[in-house]
C-alpha cells in the first residue's frame, strides 16, 4: 500500500514538472467554464462534450511535452516549423479541399489538417529566432526581412480565404516586431499607409467579406441573411442581464436562434446564461492569464524567450478581444474562437501549446545561455 502511494506521488510530481501552477489553474477554470457552456450549447448533441474531452486530453499532453523543452530547443525548431508551415500553405493553395467556398484543408493520407493553424505558433517562433540572431545590432533591414517573413504566410492564409486566422497570424508577427524595438515613427508611418490603402483593399475583399463589414454598420439591412448572426448574438448577450438566465435556461440558445453557438458564438451562450457578472469573471480570468504571461516574458533570460513569451501572451488577448467584439457587434464576424471555451480540437491544441511555451520559458528562466 505504501509502495503504491509512493509510486503515485512520484508520478504526480513527474507530471507536474515544469508546469506553472498559476497558468495551469487559470486554464483549468476556463476549460471548466467552457465545458459547462458547451454542454448547454450542445444539449441535443452530448457527443460534442465527449469529443471536447478527448481534444482536451490531446491539448494537455501537447502542453506538458512543450513545457519540458528548453527555450533553446524551441529555437532550433523555429526555421524548420516555419518552412513546413509555408510549404503546407502552398500545398493547400494548389491541392487543398474546397468546403463552403474556402480552400483551407489538406489531406495527408490518413488525416486532414489545417496548415494555417501551424503558423499561429510558427510565426512568433520564426520572428523571435530572426531577431535573436541579430540582437547585437538590429537594423532597418532586419525589420524589413521580418515584414516579408510575416507577409508571405498571411497572404497565403487570406487567399484561402480565412480572414480570422490571417488576423491572428498577422497579429502574432506584429507583436514580435513591436517588442523587438520597432520605432514609433515607423509604426506611425505604416499606420498612415495602411489607412491610405483601405480604398484599394476594399476592392480586393471577397463579396462576403465586404458584406460582413457593411452588416456590422447596419445589421438590420439584412436581418435574415448577413445580419442574422450579429442580431441574434447581441440579443442573447443583452437578454442575460446582470445575473443571467441560469445554466441550461438560455432561450436564445435552446430555441436555436444563435448560430454556431458551440464554436465562434459560444460567448453569446455564456452571456445569456451567466449574465454581466459571468462576463466580468471571464474578463478577470483572461486578464490574470495575460498578466501572468507578461510577467513570465519580463523575467525571461534571453531576447528570444522575451519576444516569444510576450507575443504568445498577446495572442491570447487577440483571440479573446476579437471573439468578444465580434459576438457583441463591435467587430466584423470572423472565424475566431473564444480561447479555452469554444469547441474545437486544432485551435485548442494551439492555445495549449502556447501555454506550454510560456511554462517552458518560466521553468528555464534561471538557465544562462552558453
């Protein structure tokens, strides 16, 4: 009996090795809230909860494996993973499966993958490695090269088209470039150029993308078409009031007015059932997660670790901000899940790998690079 207890204790400590308890606790609470909301959103499809539990097991395993790796090891993967991701994106453009008017998936014999998800981790890894190599003397050329490295996969993803993932990958790269020390004058200049380029970019958007933006300004212009998602989600968010209607008691949810209620619009389900108070709790949890990630980044021992940890942390912010803004009607509808809450396997694994990277940086913060 004592031997069994000793073995279990050793197993627990081995599994717990390298795990940042603060990040792990916040993630577990968010996942718990996500499972409660998913159960309500998928009340007629309980198999989704079972599938999500399997997704979580895979994601937790991936997080634990990454948390054991040293940042120097992660740095060695930067270039190969980036090249692999770009190669797969090109393969998607040439041979990918078309579904709902978008070419995003690639068959690899035994499995079907979405290569754009790889770039959410590969992009910050690559750019952090690039700037780390040139840390001693960063020049304008280094930032220009970083811009090209960022633009290539973003354009390939936007061409699929997948605006939501393109935004996330672009944001991840921009965070690295900003924290690497990009001049505020350059940022102001790029912002002016970006605003000036909006008219020609408008003509380059697909019809459904332009419709999403116009619908954001006036959802009632097409209440049964493009405006339906925003109208129903904002009704659900507002109807929750301060305390919500209660778990499993959301009328918009269970009368199936909310579209994609288990994935992109799960925040509307959460808001209707847990109200403003529940939303405040959710915001506090995300704020604690981001704050902890930025603390880890600030204490990172190398330039690579600082850039990587800070960009990964702000990716969590981007996920949450874009999803909540989309569901609340202040941003256009794009395919961005609510982190750790929405149903899905690939995005969940990406998020937990991001947590694993933060844990790796924190665990090896006292190691001096030789």
